[in-house]
């Protein structure tokens, strides 16, 4: 075994990482992933990051977080309270600060420089808001320090950030000083919350009455506070962080050497005496080992090893990690595990204990494959206990560290699974949404800042080659929020401790205890506590098949405990075979899948379809679960369409003999050009697209170019139609309903939604006409061949339409000349969940021509049908009456 004694701390911090690299000599099993495939996956990570980051900046900044389902920022106090979760929000653009060093790692240096300038210009830290000390420390203080580290590195390289003068560090110190009042307790443990403006226990602080805090909350301070002290030369921060750690160490249960989950910050009594490596304790153990690596203080390693021995003795039941009672460590405290423990295999890699890391990670991977994500909690038989998943990065973190240690390509495939699941199940048009229930695939309007701070760092590093990285990551340590702190801090001389009578914002700094002073002594440590820190891989892995031999029994155990559906399963069974965004109501295979899932489809008179699920009609319980998931997805798609209540638009026929008299009420699209921002609208002659559905490349592109294409509803998504006519050179599009008899007189306004993907590439306007209105346009085209229309947000008067030319004599007066379209119509989605055993949803995306009465493929466009016996003149007379009634309604509203 490698021994760590004999090296001084400054050398040891770097040595630990260097020796871990020896694990890469492990023989690779199976076929290695090609460099090209890794590059493809790396680029996919960058694209996903861009999708999340750009949507935050476009729709949420300067708010703390993005709400990806409603495409807006989460501002504390303006949204319904979520309890303690909101304590991370401090009105300080949390996501931007948390993402700073991610930008640099992903080679987005220009974006980083711009982001730093934004932070310096826009972010205030003196807000009158109560925040979590723990979350603010790891996310905001850590983010500022990580950003400072990157800025210094880039400035020293001589290309970027040449203007930088430690501004982020000054902000970090300001924030550190605002957090310090929380540490003014008799124990040195911090209050869980602090008011950024008024501190703790003041008349205006609205906090300071708490008595309890979690072990991780008090024990996850040392990296950021010590780095702040060593960057600034002010020791007060490191002193307070060490004092809190010392108190926790002193309060450990001396027989089991374990700590509880919650502690009284005044008396030091354990409030919750269950002990594990997950929520409430996790990063306390992480920071003991990483404090040793970053600061080079041997005592931190000694303490970690003592705790670690007890964890492996009592809590570890490979591959499980189960909580126990600290006073009776042989007695389990619960029969389920939480997802935060997924960080632990990565920590075991840093420790050098690879075998249990492989075993626990494999167990977590098998649970992930069953549910697409790790549930917030799952039972010892690997079933869901708590179904949420807020896109936590801990599993990806451990995957990266195991690959770093073993270079086993198996972990690249694990990373690919993580990527695929994020894109398949969590990706939404405005970012990535947390999973509300991994069983149904439902979403929560939430994208936490740690998703950008951590997830994309670890996934990028997993697939990146060494020459893809802008700096050597071996020169840095990752905090629990994956912020990068330089290992060079271990050689930075520690400033003298502040005098005992120094003050922190008018609060006396308690005297250093004897245990704190002992930290700084040079006493010799027990040699036995350094075993297994950096193992010799030739002894640990004598057999190249060793990792696989560890994984296979775990995979079998998970399958046996909670069987996975067979890979070759019949439709409607197992993993959802049909995504809501892919569903087409005219696809027989899709309809059969719905039937097997107990979902029936009902056509409504207004052209929409209604989906109803009866779980008892599904072919199996698994199929019923798939149906529930499908219905939930469909409801989310429908609700997304209503996030913006767009007003109606106008299609105005302006060619002879209409000259603007006929105005057709049109439904808007939630993508493409926004006609409300266009002064002139879009004007052009109309042409029927071939194929009429617009679901394939147009065969008459030469005729469509420079014109407005007429399309029929159905057979594909609206966005796909728009892309096809845009490719043909069209300047706009009008989709006409194929449900005979539908009309804007009787149906609510129809809004066309996107396809669940990014539609920024659609740069033309697309409007929707019901059958009655569309037929007027088609009849006009049939009779006059050349019909010119104006697409706009409202009907225009003659002067604006014919500006620059002579107004037609025929149009002396126009009943529509000054009309403004009715904006009282809003799109609706019918949801009926009154009965507990069924769900109904009426999606308003284009679900295909199931409502079409004559769907023969050889049928020609409506211009060739004589579906209306009315002449154009008769129809115009009807519309004059309609417009007069409309004008009267406008007057009534006024």
C-alpha cells in the first residue's frame, strides 16, 4: 500500500490526486468508446448547457432561477412559497453566479467575461432577505470564489479578463462578512439562516430564533471560508469554519464515532440521532477529506478516516448505505435511502476505496435505469419511496470520478444514459424541468442553479479529452457545488488568528477553544489512520475482470428484487413506448398503443380531440402506468400552450374585389414572427402547398417562393409545416382546419403550439383559420386565381394598406376599416379529473387529421372541391353582417 506519512501537507494535497491517477492502469474491459463518439457526446453536453443557460438568461435573469415550464424567472415573494427550498433564493441572480466557472470549463470564455461584468453591474448582496447560510455559502460564495479563481487564471494567461482587479473577490468578502453573524453562538455552530442586510437576532432580521441545524449545514463551510481567508489574508472566516467543525467532532458519539443528522446549535445535543451518508450529513464527510486535500492539514484526514471506518462498519451494507442510530449503530434507522448519497462513491474514489464505490454506484445505476432518474428516495428493494427528482448531479459526479479512476469505458456508457434521459424526459422548450414524479414522467416548474453549476461540469469532464480542457483540473479541488478552488491555497501562509476581542459586525468573536489550538499544533498523528488513502492498483485489481465481477451480482440482485420489463416487450408495456409530443391521432400504431394503455380518443365538434384514460381498460398494470405517464405528458403539453394567452390575429383579403373588406379571424402560433411587433404585417399572394398537409418537402416550391402558403391541418406538427414552407421560400403560412363546419363564431380561439423542441429556427408568421374562414379564402382563390392577403395583428384601414398608391375606387367605405379584432377569446384546454379513476386531456397541438371526415390520401386540396354552394358575393354579404356585428360589440365593450 502507498503510505502518505513522510510528506508535508503542501506536497500531500497534490500527491493524493496524482496517485489516484495510477488507477488508470486498470485494464479496460469491453470495447472502448472511440474518440469521435466521445467528441459527439461532449458536444451534446455543450448544446444542452447552452439550452439551459440561454433560456435562463433570456427568460429569467436577473431572477435567481428559471421556471422552465412557464418560461419566466422565479422571484422570491412573487411565487407561492415552497418552504425551506426558497431559502436558497436571495435576489442575487443565483443561477448566474453559480454558473460562472462552468462557463470557463466549457470553453465559453467570452460568455464568462460578459457574465462577470453582469454580476458586477447588477448583483446586490445587501438585500433585506433571509437566506440559508449553507446554500448561500456553497452556491453564491463558492460561485464568486470559483469565478475569481477562473478570472485570475485567465488574466494570467494574458488573453481575457485583463481588466479584472479582484472585483469578484471583493464581493465574496462582502458576502462572507454578511454570513459571519450567523456564527455568533456559544457553540460556534452557525444559525441555519441569516438576513443579508440585518444579520441575526436583530429587530429587523426576522430570524435568529432557530435552535437546530443539520450536520451538513454546519460542517460544509470550511472550503469556502478557508479559501476566502487565504485569498484575502483575513483569517476570521477560516477560524469560524474550523471552530464549527471542531464542535461537531467533539459531539460525535464516542463509541460509534458517528454523528447525528440534526444538532442543537446552543447545547450541542443531537436532535435527530439517525446517521447515514445522505441528506443532512453528506457534505460534512466530504469536506473533512477535501479540507485535507485543499489545506494540507493532516488532522482533517485523521478525522475523516475515523468516521469512514465507522461508516463502513455500520452504515455500509454493500451495495446499500442504510442509516443507523448513533447510540445503537447495529440497529437500522430506516429501510430506504435518499438520492443525495449518490455522491458517496465519488468520495470513496478520492479516499482510494474503489471496490465499495463500484458496488454502490452500480446499484444506483440499476435504480436509475428502472426509473430513468434516481428517485429522491427509494427502498431497500429498489422501489420508489419519494418520487421527485430535481435533476440532482450527484450520480453524474460519482460516474465521472469512477471513470477518472478506472478508465473503464463502462462509465462512459453510464454517462450516455444520463444524457439521453435528460434529453428524453426532462428537456422542455425553455430549459430542463425537474421531475415531479419519476413514475409518471410529470414535471415540476423548477430548474435549480446546481443543475448548471454541477451536472454539466461532470458530464463535460466525463467525455472530454485532456486537450479539450482550458486548464488542468488536477490543479483544483471541487467543492460540494462543483466550484473550482486552486490547490495552491495549501501553500498560502495562513494569517495569524484574530485577537480574541475582535468583533464581527458588532458581535464578539468567541475565544478559540483548546481543540482549535490543537489543530495548529505539529503533534504527531496516529499512523494507522492513514491506511487505504492511496492504494496500489496492482494489488487492488489483480484481475482485469474485477470491476465487472463486482457489478454483475448487483445488477442481478436489483433485477430480482424489482424486475425490469423485458427488452423485447409488446407495445404498451414497460417504458413508455409513445411520447406525448410524438403522438399523431391519424397513426394507427399510435391509436393501438393508446388502446393498450387504456386511453380512448374522442373527437370534439370544434376540431379538437379529447383523451380519456380508464386504467381498468389497460391490458396490464404496467401498460396502465404507461398510460398515466402519457396522459401527464399530454396535459403538460396542453398547459404549456396556455402559458401565453396570445390575442387573435387577422387575415385580411386585400386584392380585387375585396380590397380589405373581408377580415378573417385567425389563431396565432406560439412560435415564428410575432405579428404584434410588426408595423406593416406580412403581405403576399396565397398559394396552396403541395402536399397540402405541408408535412413533406414541397413539390411546388417554385410557386410557393415569395408567397403565403395555404396548408391543411393534420398529419404532422405545426412547426414541421412551418419549416417545410420556409424551406420552399414562403414568406408566411396559413393552416386551415380540416374539421368541416368549425368556425371562430362557435369555437374558442385556437393557438398553435410548437413541437416540444426549440422553434427559434422558424422565422415566418403562421396563422390558423377554422374551416368556415378558411373556406372563404379557398373559394376566393378558386374564383379569382390571384388572391393577396395581409397577415397582421389586427385589421388595417385602407390608408395603411394602400399607402403609396391610389386607393381603389370600389372601396369607398369599408365596414372593417377601423375594426380591431376581438381579443376576448382565449384558448382553452379541457381537463376533467372529477373522477379518480380516469384522466381527460384535450391537447391543442396539431394531433393530426383524426378529425378529418374524408382522409383519402389522393384527395386534392379544398380549392378543387365544391363544398360550398355560396358564391363569393354571398359570402361577402354574410361577412359584412358579421363585421357590423363585430363593430357593435367593440362599441359595447368601450
